[in-house]
C-alpha cells in the first residue's frame, strides 16, 4: 500500500507537463494584480509556514507515547479523532469538491461533454466506492494471509497474534492510514502547484494563513490514524515526511513553472478537476466510515454519555473551523 501511495504521487508529478503545456484559452491577469517579486516573498513564507504546520499537526497525535493524554487508549483520543474527522469531512465537502465542480464546469471547457454531465460528483462517487473496495479487500487479504500462516506480527508497541481480534483491528487501522494519506497527498500537490504558480499577492496573502491552518488540522487527522496503526518508527517517519513535504513540493513546482503554467487551460482544468473529485470522494468516505462510524459506534463511546457529548462537540468544532477557512 505504501508503494501504491508513492506510485500515485509520482504519477501526479508526471502529469505536470500536460498541465503546463495545455492550450491557453484565457486572458492574462491584470497587470495591477501581478507582482512577481512580491508574490515570491509570500510563496516562500507559505512554503515555510505550511511545512512547519504540517509537521507539527501530524506529529502531535503520533507523540501519544510521550504524552499520555494523547494515547489511543485514552478517551480523550476519541475527542481528538472526532475533531480531525470533522476537519477531513469539511475538507472534502467544502474545500476540495467545490473546487472540482468549478474546474469541470469552467467556461474554458467545451460544453460537450463537460457541461452535460456532473463529472465531479460522478468521479467522487466512484472514488468513494473504490476506497470501500480497497479497504475491504486489503483487510480481508491480510487477515486470511496471516491467519492461514499462523504468523505472529510485530507491531509498534508489542507482539500481536494473527488470530486475535486486536490483530484484525490493527490491520484495518494500517489500511485506513495509508488510504487516507493517498487522498490527502493528491489534493495537497494540486493546491501547492496552484499557489506556487500564482503571481498575484492579493490571491496568495489570504491563502498563506488559510492553508497553514488547513494543513495543521489535516495533519492531526492523519497523525491520529497513523498512531492507531502502530507502525514501526521508520514507516511512521516516512508517512509523516510524505505528508509534510507534499504541499511545499507542490509550491516549489508551481514557482518553477510560473512563466508557462496556465491554470485556465483545458488540460489543467480537467486534470485538476478529476483529481480533486477523486480526492474528495476518498476523504468523505474515510471521514464518515473509517473515523466517525467506527468510533461513534465503539462500545467505549456508546457506554459513556460525557464522551459522546465531547466527541459531538469536537466534531462540530472541527468541521466548523475548517469550513470557516473556505471564506479565504
């Protein structure tokens, strides 16, 4: 699964020439709004702040061993995960999916077929169903493999026997963490390129703060999933590093292709729209099924009224704060 995430990441990068060389059908931005030297300063600030925020966000839940209150075995962890689920759900519905609709219904695209069918919703639906299938088959495959072999699996915190319920749950958490990272890095690369390619300080300035908070909260969601997966230290470091560097790398690529990139070219709009739609479908599925449904139906949550109230408030707070960022 980790190799699959890497393959998808590099596949996205391989599409850059097609995006950059897409036929331009739009008018250039107003000269008053374009200021390359000033825009570059904001881009560098965005690159640094997003890198720091992403790293801190993804590391906070992972540090559960050092901070007992953040341990996955504590009730407070359910509250943190509910907040993270709200952030991820809002990211899919409020940030990524609307961008996909905007791209695939752009007036710069031909009306046939793009204007005659809701491709954004369709791709998001297919991506959600594909995520369900990957989730199901991957978990089933590894369960059968280890149960049949009678292997004992070494987790991050100790030894887990293949025929135990704990092992089955652990495998599921590992699948969830890697699928979630896949969904996140897809749209992180795209928003990074879009920011890095912009030459308008007016556009970039509000995005610096918005994307910094966006990546911080999103990192908390991914970090919580990684913490429950109990991966080895090396795997945790690789996944955290991948998440932390994805958007900054996208910004760096955007800066490098500023002079030739056209965000309104048909090729760029189609590629961005389809990938954003797929990413939205993955994130929405993960938030609703693998985070909220699993945790809110957990016996510990069901038997604790205070924990339910805290988790519900945390969920609404996470979704609300992330939705508020869409204003900028």
